[in-house]
C-alpha cells in the first residue's frame, strides 16, 4: 500500500529540513541573504506543489529510494 501524501510530505520534510520547519528554514536563509531567501521560498513552493500533484505511488517510490530506513520504522 502506498504511503499517504501527508505522511510522504512529513517524511520528505524530515529528510530535507531535519528538525527545522520548512518555513523557518526559508526565514533563516532570508536572514542570511534576501536574494537566496527569495530562491528558498520559491523552492519550498515548488516542493509543496510537487507533493500535491505527484501520485502517492510515485512519492512512495521516491521515499523507497531516498530513505528506505524511514519507511521501515513507520
């Protein structure tokens, strides 16, 4: 059974942003450089859109490739 989108999003956020909330990461980058902060905000927007539009089966496959150990522990 494929992983649900909310669960996939949570696991990918943990993988990418570790213990930081994605919005906090954008603000941290923005604090270092407004130009990079703008790019970080666009990147987060693209990430969220990909999660929304990507089928659950594809998200599951991606997570199997990137973080199989996280899937085993759930």
